[in-house]
C-alpha cells in the first residue's frame, strides 16, 4: 500500500495538470480517496504528508511550492561565467574612468 501511494503521488505530480485540463471525473474521485487517507492513523506520517503535498499541489493549480534544482550544463555554466566576467570588467572600467575624472561615485549593490 505505501509503495502504491508513493507511486500515485509521483504520477499525479507528473500528469495531474494534463488530467485536470481534460476534466476527468475520475481525478476528483482519486482526490476524495486521498483526502480520506490523510485521516487514516494506520498510514505512516511520511505518506500522509506526501498525500497532503499532492492535494496542496492541485489546490495551487499544479504549481509546485519549490522549484526543483537541476544540475547545470557546461554550456549554461560557461554562459553565466562569461556574463559575470563581463560585469566585473565593466565595473573595473567604470572605476578607472571615475578615478581619471576624480569624481567620487558610490558603489551600487
């Protein structure tokens, strides 16, 4: 039973939005059963929370509370590094120009 609940919650996280768009009546039945399971003391706390998170996800129109962090690709890593390097060069150039003009410009954060 716990393995089934875990698989069902993961499945609903993945395809629940599409099922909701097709207005499947069975989805309402599934969530009614899940709501009843959150009140079942025989079910361990971890699985009750997993079910509650899935119910909350549906209430929030299938938008997750937390964005899942994924590993960055080499291409994206290089792109971010190049952008940060360009920002540093721009700051250094501004600083040199301000020193030549002898104008104090406070640093922005």
